[in-house]
C-alpha cells in the first residue's frame, strides 16, 4: 500500500485533504514538488518526522512536521500537470510575483467595471399590477419563508434604479 500522510485534527493543513506518495505538493517558499512520504530524522538528540518532497533534478527537501503549514497538496486544473520546481533558483519566486501581479490586475479591472456599473442608473420596474398579484395568489403551492423573502428582495431590487446585483440559487 502507498505511504500517505494522515492529517489529524491538530494539523494546520485541511483535515479533508489526504496526500499520498506520488502526489504533487506546493511548498510556499520552494514551489511544486512531488510528495514521497514521511521520514523520521534524528537531529539534536531527538527524532522528528519530516515530509520528503522531490523537486526537478531529483533534489529532495525534508520539511519538519512543525513547518507543515508551509506545504499543501497541489490542486490544479484539468490538463497537463505542472513542472516540478528547481530548488535554488528564483523561478518560483518570479512565478508567485507574476501570479500576484495578475491577480492585482484582475481585481483592479473588476473594481473599474463595478464602479462604472453602479454609476449608470438601471431600469426601475413598476410595482406589481393587480393582475400580477392575482396570478401570484393563484399559485397552487405553498412557498417557504425563504422563497417569500427572496421574492420580496428581488422585487425591491427590480423597483430600484440601482443595477441589480443578486444571485438567486434554489
């Protein structure tokens, strides 16, 4: 059976993530490596557990369990897997900075679009007509309190000149 890391309740990692030998992992400082398992290492008169991560070129990093918060299982999108990082280079730091700049750019664009959206008045619909109220009274099912509240909130939004910003899921 494959060696795997059991994450208990006191673990700083999400207890629902189970990482197995061979899975990709991300170290905040060193980048993407392959988790090989746990190894107990004696240092300074005590034995301590370490995660073993393998990087490009076969380099290995031994991460003490007390630094587990720096590591998480790599969860990516469908498609080709990422390349393993190379230890001792600035590639991972540049990748993180590029991602940070990209996220800041997207956030700035979203703020710009939202500011533009709320600065233009929307269409305010009229209040319900008597025909609409009669149609609703004829509805053959009993609505839940949440459905009634959602309907009232949506109608209030639609009668406002502010652009509606609501996601309704049922």
